[in-house]
């Protein structure tokens, strides 16, 4: 069975949490890259909201000026179920670009 690879992107994420992706089935996230587009260090949070509870993947992760981090590495991945929302927030206005790679609708 062929896999359906998809991507979700957000530009200039700032101090309000931004929903990068909300699952509509069982979906596997295979990569998240976050770039600091400013000239100063920023700190970012990446979390998943399930119902009304937030579960952090990273909290206050520092990203140096004009650098990037990958939240997943070494082949790591995680599953979101229908309704789970992956969100990103920075401590600085309009400071981060986010690229998320995922496999849509993995089989149960």
C-alpha cells in the first residue's frame, strides 16, 4: 500500500499558539523543522492539544539567531489521532517558520 506523504507549513509564528496541523484520522508525524527568522535567539514550544489538555514535545527550546532545530530526529515519529492538534508558539513575535512532514491516514 502506497503512503500518502503530506506537509503543513506556517510562517512567522509568534507569541500566540498556532495550530500547524489537526489530525482527521490516524496520522504519523515524521518530521518537524522550525527556523528562527530573526536576528536574536528565540524559545519555542511545540505541543499537542488532546481535548483541552496540552502535551509538550518541547518547552522553551532555544533556537539561535537565523538557525533551525528539528524536533524529531534519528527516524523518530509519533502518531496523532483524529482531533489532536499540533501547535507551535514562540516567545518572540513573528519569529519562526515551521515545516511539518507527515504520513496521512496510516492503517490501523
